[in-house]
């Protein structure tokens, strides 16, 4: 447009010339226009054939400063990033092509450096989590059973300057040991002479004899073991007197677990008399706080929300059943007199001779109430005996039968 205007102006007569003052000026303006057009054409041609900024890579970085445009045939060079090493099989230089694109390069030209191979610690092992010791990977240390780790469980291959190193020192595996467990009141543990317990070694607790009339009960685990470095599997038990009250149930009766005293973990069962519903659990246990757990049930004519079964059909024993029960107790007492040795410990119990088993097999099918009667008689006998002897006459066996 500029040159067209100038050309028209030259062809005009001097009288008609308005924007130009002389022919020389018009000629200069025309030459300037031609030069401007040539420059624009040259720039457009050059920009279409030049390359833009070089590509970036994960493993490599450009050497020197980058610029917005590169001429055809111009080269750029790359170097490995910190933590990576050169792979000679791949090029690290790229050339600007005639089509305005860079020659291709690969991330494989640089590969990750590896940290030194770690040996297994004594009495342990090292687990490679990513399958190699390359830069950025983790390893885990695990000790064999009976040993514990001193140091870091995980190490990472990290960058330090231009090199890669492990993030810490190699840990060690030491033997698990425990100090002696705590002493307890009214009891002791064995072996008490040991100063150090090794992994899984056991300490066994027991209660001392009670100088009073009631025995000490062991509350908790009687055996604990060294489970970790300086750690026991549980707290030590307690030794204390645990004694529950004599069980009484109105409109019902006790059918098992008879005894003159009821200590820790003693179990008894109940049933209601005919026409009554059982409210609560028929089985109770003497708990660590000297209370029955759950509480002793009750017997009522009203149905229980949790026990809607028909009321018990239990009836009072007949005379013949009382006679059979008394015969059995008499024979049992005679068997006791025939024993050559007397029991020497408070917990020793009297059991019937083999002949009593034959006798019991002949009467157990008559009535289950005989078991209850025998237990009642034995309970009365125990009430007259000293605290050093408990007479059972095999009742635990009979009740199961």
C-alpha cells in the first residue's frame, strides 16, 4: 500500500502533488517501501524454518541458557540430572531440523544411580521394597524371632550432592531380654533366681498358704512370658482371698457345685421349684470381687422376659429316694474308713471305690433327684468337718452322670 501511494504520487504533475515536496523525496520514500517489504518477507521465511525452545526431559537437563528461536542446523546439548548417570548407548544432543523440529532424544540416555548394596544384619534380613537399590527407593529391615531392631526400620537411597547415599546407618538386631517380673503380695513366681529372662521364657506365679481359715486365690494369668524387649505378655496376677456368700434361692434350689465354702471361680447351677419361672442365669460363678457373677437368679410365678419356658416340674423327693441317697453316702463313708492313708491337704477329696460305680449305675436311672439329695447330705456332713478336709465322695462325677 505504501509503495502504491508513492508510485501514484510520482506520476502526478507538480501542481497536483500534495503529500510530497519534491521528486527526490518521493523516490526515497519508494525505495524505503521496497526495503520494508523485503524485510518482512525475510522475517516470515526465517520464522517458519526456525526451531522453538528445546524439549525437556525427566532424566536430563539442558546445558547453558535456552533461547526462544534456533536456526536450522543449530545443536543443543544435555547432561544428566543429579542422581542420574550417563548411558553411552543413547545420544544427548539434539539438532534443529529444516522442518522446524528437534531431532528426537530419549530419557534412557540417563539412568538412576544406585546406592551401595546393603548386607543382611546379623540375626535379621533386609527387604528391598522396589526391587532395586536405585535412587529414591526404600529398604526395610526385619529381625528374626527373638530379636529386636536397634536403629531405623526403613532407609531411603537419597541424593547427596551429585552422588546418592543411604539415609542412615545400618541397624542391628539384638536379643530380646526381659528383667524379672514384678513380685506380688501373698505369692511368688518361679524360677525366682533368674536375673534375666530370654524371649518366650515363662514365669509361673503361685499363691502362698494362707495362715487364716480361707485360702488365697490366684486372680489373673498364672503364667506370663517375655514377649518383647523388656515386655511381659500380661500384668502379674494377684493373690487374695475371694469368697462368695452361701447361695440361697427362694422357691428354687441348687443342683450342682455344692460345698461348704465358695472360692474364686466356684460354679453352681440352680433350678426353680414346680410352678416357678427362673429369672436370670441358672449358672453363676464366684467372681474376683467376692460376688456371684451374674447375680443369683430368682424364681417367680411370673414369666421372665428372657425365659418364657414353662415353669419347672421339679418335685420333692420321695422316701425311697432319700433311702437310696443315704445308702450311697453310708457306703461312701465306709470306703473312706477302709483307706490306708488319710488326706493331708485341705484340697484332697474322698472318692468312692470301684464298687460304688456299680452301685451308682444301678440307681442313677431311678431319679435324677437322688443326685440333689446326695449333695444335700454331703453338705451337712461338711458343715461338721474341720476346715482342713473337704468331703465330696465323688459328687463331681455323680453330677455329670
